[in-house]
C-alpha cells in the first residue's frame, strides 16, 4: 500500500484550490490530523466538511477515518515540510530529510522484473534518445552524458522541434526515454506517439502512474517527489529523476565491468582540460 503522504504529494499539482487547502493542513501537521474530527480539519483548512469528504474520495480512500488510519501508519520522520518560519538549520535538516525520502522511496519501490527489462532494452539499443522539458531537461543531459561514457550512443536536444526531428530519423532498433514529473506534457506525448508510429519502444520516468505518458509508455519507472516549499507551492525536484538515472547507470556498469574501462579512457582523454 502506497504511503498516503506520497499519494497526496503526487496528486497535489492537479488538485482543486479547495483540495489544496486541505492537503496543506494534512502535510504540515499529519500527527495532529490523526486526532482531528472531520469538523476540526474542515475548520482548520477553512473548508466545509463535505469538501473534506470529497478530498478523501479524490485520494481514492473510503473516507476521513481511513485518511486518519493511513496517516497514523506513516513514520514520524517522513512528515517533513519546509517552512519560511524555520531557522536556517531547521530548514536545512528538513530539506535533507525530504531528499533522503525522495531517494529512498524512488529506489525501494522499483519493480525488479520491470527494471531488468528496461536495462536489457537500453543495452541492446542502437541509439537512445532522452527527452525532457523545462527544469527537468538537465536530467536528460546528465543521462546522455552517462550513457555515452559507457559506450551507449545517446542524444538529446532542448528544442522540441529539433528533438522531434531526431525521433523521426530513428527506427525500431532505437529507444526513447521520456523524463517528466507530471507525465502530462503535450509535446512529450506527441513525441511518444511519433515514436510508437515508428515501432520505437518508450521508457517513461514520471512521478505519476496515472499520467497519460506513463499509461502510454511501454515501460514506466515511478519516481517519488517530496517538494513543498514555504507551505504553499509545489515545485518539481530533480533529485528523484536524477536518482533513477544514476541507479540505471550504476546497474549497467555492474552488469558489464568492461564499461569501467570506457569511463577511464574517456576521463583520460579529457584530463588535460583540468587544472
């Protein structure tokens, strides 16, 4: 059963204004909410009791009692929020705790069978295209660098038009890796559709299993994001996606020790650029 805090974080970007009010209260003080009545939560969030019931339904749970039960099952060190009122050391501790949770949950929830299938697909690909948008794009560039270092031809481009043109020149021997937090990008969905029209298999790395991209991809690897800043807005953290790429990279090395020689050779060739 998925951690209810993760469920709330996953759904937060798509929530209504009313649901976000309730979510903020739950995320900021989950231990207190366990002891609340439905009217107390409604009053604290400045919403109606009916809104609390709808909030629970939107989380795919039976009702407020089950919400409290699921919150009670969450370990105390997973209830982490960064607030503007905290002192610097407390903020740094909370950020550390949040990032540790993101990394831990992303790795421990990976399906081994699916991951092995993804690794096999990557290893046999003639060409790997990695695509992403916005502040996720640095993760794509990092993946391209890592894959090429170990002898796997990979490419990416920040411009959608160029990236799509690259996809049009690929074939069924190649694969497409899509990195997207929401899994709802229209551009990336179009690229997925183009890839499938050319019999190219698609691996998606997203934070939502129910997203359009995750649903349409041949393989989906789920990341877990715990990013709530200053008690208000939700921002995408690249840590979880970067962790997934790092894990794939290290597993590929572990399965073929010869890749270490390729990394060493590459490092030797660029060593004269360092002071």
